[in-house]
C-alpha cells in the first residue's frame, strides 16, 4: 500500500532541461490506448509540455522559452504570444499565438491525490526526452543488470506508466523500476522536463503533475548501482503538482472572469470579494490578478478594467 508521505530530506536533484526511459519489455506497443490522446502534448523548444487550454501550454520554467521559441503541437509549429513564469515555482504558462487546440488536459478542481488516501495509484507519463541507452551493470558483478544510461535519440513522443511513491503540496515523487514496477514502467530523462503526469478520474484524463527533475543525472537505476543486494527504491523522479497551481493559471488565462462564463459581472465580483485581502505565500489565489501574492486594490483595479466585458 502506497502511503502518503511528505519528503523533508534534502535530496540531490539535478534539474536538467529533461521519449522516456523504459524498463525491459515495458514499452507499450501501438495497441495500448489506456492513456491520453497524443494531441494533448507539445514540445516547447527542446522540452516537453502539456496543452491545458485551446490557446495555452504548461511547462517548467527551467526550460528556456522566449517569443522566438518554436512550439510544436499536433504536426504544426507555433510561437509564444505571452509567457508567464510562476514567482516561486518551476512553472511557466505560455499563450500560443494563433492556436486553437481541439484537445487539451484540464488541471483538476479536486485534489485527486489526497482523495486516494492510502490506496496505490498509477500515473501515465508522456514525454519527448531521450530514450533508454546502454545497460548498466553492478560495479562488482558485470552479470547483474542494475539500470540504464540515457540514450542519444529523442524527439518522438513516448508513453509509459509509473506508480506514485509519495507527494506533498508542491511535488509528486515516483521511482524507477522495482520494487512494484508497473506494466509499462518508465522514468524521466533529458528533455522530459515539462512532460505530463496524467490520472484518469470521472471519465477524463487530468494533468496532475509536470516532470521537473531526476535524482541520478544520466541514469535510471532500478537496483542499487554498487550493491544490488542493498535496499534501493530506484531513481527518484520529481513532478510539480498542478492542482495547487490552478488559481495562478486561471488568473492569467481568464482574468476577472472568475466563473469562466465569458462575461465579467456581479457573479464574478462576489467570487472576487470572497478572497479580498487574502495573502497567499504560494501566489496561487484565483483572485490575485496581478500575481503578487495579495488580493488588494491593485487587483480590484484590474477587475474594474474588465467590468461588463
């Protein structure tokens, strides 16, 4: 049983600009359809991204994105129109010029991970990073396979699965390989940063996390690299949680249209005033229209400028 844990231990995590590394025999074939549509994914420069709105993609801030960066999605090339970086999270929202995406994956309103309690749950991952490279064997026994290097080829979308190891408000943690590996076990590699971690609930695939970092730069281990007999949980992958960032995302996309009905009126004002003078250290209040961590007159000025529009 997977237990909900909060990780406080300092971990050496390499945040590189990160197709997925798969365990032997674990890569799904084309007949596997228990996953989101390919069309909810995108590439932002060399990194992965998720389409979350007809005009917006979400990726990580440590991937360099400028107005000249190519956004590749569904066989077409676009360019950013507006780039918004979260003040403290490794997260950026990109408005794509000329886009009208048909398929996208929503950020959940509910905290599905917390609702799972102590039950195990499996994430579906989709990314454009490097594939599996050479086998890696134990240092003292060249016959014992312990993991893989990251390969040199990348660019094609790969899908796989992984089971959650733990999570807190900001991050989801998964480990690569045994024990308890999934049928299509996979892990992150270079250029998978920004890739989606998806969970199926209520008839829909929701994006619950974005790939951020890997604990063993250049490798994915499923056994201890020096001593396979020692307890080793596998290479740690970290994903940024999206549920707790939903307010920040929607404040940028929808502005003062709090209820998303394409009109700013008294219903929106009522919702806005419920957050009046809230101070949010995480900068994720829906009513924080200027994204400065506080709902005050500066935000009301923005709200007023969109009144009845």
